[in-house]
C-alpha cells in the first residue's frame, strides 16, 4: 500500500511538472529523467537560420505609429535589459516578452541598429543559457504567467532574470542578485547614474561617465556583495553595456560625440520607453564599430576577471583560468566546452539536434572575428 502511494505521488508530481512546464522555460540543467518527461509535452519549432544584416542602416523613426509605447500588461514579462524591455513595450518584440532568437535579432537590428554579428552573439549566448531550445523561445525576464489555477507554475523558469548565467552583478541601474531583486529599475542606483553624469559629463552620460561609473559599480560590488562574481559572460557584458546607452539610446540624427540626456535615460531604464519622435542610431553597431568604446571603458580602470572569495566582501581575487579581453577564442571555447556542455550533459534527440544548430549559429557570428576554431558538435 505504501509502495502504491509513493508511486501515485511520484506520477502526480511528474504530471504537474509536465502540465505546468511553460514553453519558454529553459531546459538547461535538467536531469535525463526530467527531460524525458518534459520534452514530449513541448511543441517543437523548426529552427530557421538567423536574419542577416539590414540593407538600410540609416537613422529612421522607430517610435512610429506602428510601434506605440504601451505599459506592460499584468502577465507581460520584462527583465534586466532596458533595451529588450523597450523593444517589447513598443511592439518591436512580442509585448508579452517571449520571443524567438530570430525575432530578437530582427528587433534589435531594426529598432536600435545593433550590428548583425553583435546581435547574433549576444542573442545566441543568452538563448543557449536561458532559453528553451526545443520550442525556440526565450523570455526577456523570468516571471511565468500562471498556466492555470492549479497547479502553480514551477519556481525555476529560466529567462534572462536567471542569475549567474547571462545576468550578473554590478549593473548600472539594477542591484546584484545577492541583495534580492536583480532585474527591477533601482532608484538609488539611477540617482548615482545621474550624479556621475553631473560630475563627469556636465549633466549628460558620455564615455567619461561610462568609464567612471563602471569602475564605481565594480568597487561597490567588491565592497558590499560577498558573492560578487565577475567572469564570463558578465565580465564582458558589463563593459559592453556601459557603452550601450550611448550607442543605442541617443537619437540617430545627432552628431558625435554621443551623450545621453537624463530624462531620456530614465525613460529607457525605468519606463522601457523611447522619447517621442525617436530615431534609431545612424550607425550599424557591429563588433568592429563598438569595440573601441568598450575598450576605452575597460582601459580606463582595467581589472582581471575574478570575484570575491570565501563569501566575504573585499576579497576580490583574479581567476587566472577565466577568459579575458586578450583571448576571445578561449571565451568561445570555454563557453561551449564548459558552460554549455555542463548545462546540457543529458541532451539527446530533438534537444541535442537543436543544441547543435544553435551552437552553429553562434559560431557563424564568431568566425568572422579571427582564427577561432569551431568546437565539434555534441554527440
Ligand atoms: C541582443 C539581445 C540582447 C540580450 C540577450 C540582452 C540581455 C541583457 C541582459 C541579460 C542584461 C542584464 C545584465 C545584468 O545586469 O546582469 C542586459 C543589460 C543591458 N542591456 Fe541588454 N540585451 C540585448 C540587447 C540590448 C540592446 C539592443 C540594448 C540597447 C538598446 C541593450 C541595453 C542594455 C543595457 C544598457 C544594459 C545594462 C543595464 C544596467 O546596467 O543597468 N541590450 N541586457
């Protein structure tokens, strides 16, 4: 009898997990048994190759009548990225905040003029870490709409809010996950953004402000977050994202040097809103174009990858094995061999097939960068 009850309980739990599993929830890190139970319940999408570069890369009106701002609805997902939040709130991405990698690449190119190589690398790294490779969907945050009154959705969902894979510490306007909320706009941090813009940029966010604020946020995380971690991918995205407000949130009709007004900044960071009459950048921001800005932010206050240790603040210790700016092929190889392999060690069948396809798309964007060698497909 006891045996029967346990069996019944176990099938009930499995039933609940499968019926409640959202189509955008990540399959990363699940066991072979969980994957076997969940994958047959998912609607498999045919994964198409990603969109190519834009043919017209000029500045055009993107806050237009087809893309009006609307506040996020109660079940719409928003997350830590002000760029993707804004694209969703203007309908360049599905307003519910759940999209395929191809939809994200199209939206960041058309809405903000992000270059094709940069868009592909960021999107596929995020999708491999936080998306559902079988349904080809990624959530730009983490909240899961309830799939029915009972049972409630499972706690682990993935999506860009997931800490420690793509999302990480030391953001300009969001707190570190250690302090609780890693994705909402934080007024205290934005006040600091404004203070630094006043002190170093004459009231605007510019490259000098980006350099000083990036340094300040790193020092703050070292001094206050005992679990501060600063290795791939966060080590790279933190420096790149310091430049994004200049390249993507400034109006494309203005000449360089780029500088961002504080009201416009608050609109993007807090309300996910473009200013009225906003034109996207007049530059297609490829890796080659954005590289010097990211390099300038890094070089102002260089720091090796690493983190605090022993759960103690002020113990920043470099990690000699982590990829750094001087070895970008190692970054790719470690990502595939260590991170992705670790998250998908039990992938088989349709999941394995989808995994290899997404890894191919990622490498297609990376191979233009030099002499990196592709990691062979997983078997
Ligand atoms: C291409 C796909 C993109 C993905 C997958 C992505 C993802 C993310 C994620 C996960 C974060 C949070 C990082 C963290 O705090 O740990 C972030 C931050 C950020 N993203 Fe995006 N992003 C994308 C494109 C964009 C675009 C097009 C823009 C600008 C228009 C943008 C602007 C930013 C900025 C400024 C931050 C820093 C926020 C802060 O430090 O407070 N991103 N992004």
